[in-house]
């Protein structure tokens, strides 16, 4: 497993936590940062998946 996939997955989890906390305390800015972290993590996870696929060919 490529390190980008692990880091990306961690960012998605961190983003989900930020979104939940932001909603709970009514902090729209924190919620938006969480959404951005989730997107960034998903992109990084996809890059890692592509690297794994290329490496397996």
C-alpha cells in the first residue's frame, strides 16, 4: 500500500472529525476546513491507488 493512500485516509478521518465538531459547536469555518480536509484526503488516496496500480503492472 502506497503511503499516499494511508495519509489520504487519515486526512479523510480528520476531516470528518472536524466537520462533526464544527456542526456540534456551530463553527461554520471549522466545518468548511473539515470538508476541505476530506476532499484533500480523497484526492491523495486516489493518487496512492494509481501509484499502486502502476506498480502492480
